[in-house]
C-alpha cells in the first residue's frame, strides 16, 4: 500500500484538542470537496506531471502541488532520517480519508506513534481503533459530497469552521440528524480569525460548553 504525500514536516499542532502538541504532519494529495476558503488548494488535484522523488519532496521549501508516492515504510524511514522527536502524527490533506489508512496506522503505531486524522467526514474512514478522528464537517460544498453519519459517530472531535450564525445553525442540523458519541469534543473555529466570527464563536462556546479552536499557528506565523 502506498500513499500520495504532498508534505511531511514537524511543528506544533495549531488547532483543536491537541493545540500546542509537537506533531509530525503528513499531508496527503487529493481532495474533491472544494471548500472555497481552503488554505491548501494546491493539494486538490493529483497530476502525474507533479510527481517527484521522495528526496525532492522533502526538499520543498514552499507549498506546491508536487507529491511523491510513499509506503508506510518509506514514511517511517523519513521520520527517522529527519530526526523528528514528536510522537503525535497528524494525517491531513487534501482529504486523507480517500485512502485506506489502516496499513499506515498499524505501521506507525507499532513504532510508538499516536495518530490523528483530520477529515471532512465525506469518505468512509479506514483507520485504526486508537486513531483520534477529527471531523471538520464540510456542508454544502461545491464538490457535492455529504457528511457521512458513520464518520460523525466515529469522531472523537468535531471541529467546525464558522463565520456567521448560519454556520452554527448548519452544524446544529448536522448534529441532530447525525449525532456524535456523547464524549465527542465540539470545537468552533473562527474562519480566518475574523473578529466578528471569533466573538460569535466565543459566545456560542460559553453558552453550550463547547470549545474554542483558534488557529494558533497563524497567530505565531508557523507552518
């Protein structure tokens, strides 16, 4: 089993429950959901002409659509060669749930890594039982994909970007028709740190005992 990898880097997790945790990010290439505000649109298309060697991928110093085909073994070797200290691995994209992540998850967990996947909830999840699943539900996006009830039920954390009250209303409707498990953490994340969105998110989180997720990495200007 191999995976189309856009990027591998070590940093701090900047969002959600694990904010501030040293993490290795494993960004996969490919996503058909089409979120208008997406800040990784270079990961949407998988063009054969963009495939590069693993060495070239690791040498990238700016965001691009270049990707490399890597097995779980290739990925672990690169973690070790780079000397990464973090044991928390964030699998993101793109849309990582387009891939069967069980082989990768089992290989990483066997080496002592803890896994987190960040997904739109629009594809069937194929992850290990101990993988922390963060669903950032993408509703009414141009790609036309629906958020799956089984993804909502599996989520450890639901992290929802908001700008206006209609986004909270849409989340309420989703939670009603596809309820998560009782201990799932619900985070509201203001889109682009806009003041009005942040104020609305704070007010709602306090009223509902939800959690505010600010994009710490953007405030700190880190990757």
